[in-house]
């Protein structure tokens, strides 16, 4: 058959009639540590609301709190 690889994959993927839901990106915000106990933070609190923006020590506080809550284990949080 003269199918391309993408056509073969698409045909295989929809064999049983089920189609995956389209991808949707959820922007949670931007965090950047800038050194010296300072950071930039832009957090998306509500899906259609204004982002919360902060810099300096307050930005670092936001950055550090998100960083620590995303650590998987208590051991990583302490280290």
C-alpha cells in the first residue's frame, strides 16, 4: 500500500471508532529564579482572569513556595 507513516498511524488509531479529545494547554504561569534571593513570578490564578505578577523578594517567595510544593517527597523538600 502507498500509505504514508502518518496515514498508517491515523488509520490504526481510529480502528475502533474512538477518537482522542483534542489537546488543551493549561497555562499555570511563569516562574524564573534570577539569583540573589530574587525571582520573577507570573501566576494564572483564574482561567480568564488577570495574572498575578511579582518580582524581587515577593516573587522569590512565590517561586520558592511553588518549588517546594512540587517536590515529590518530604526528603526532597527538606534537602
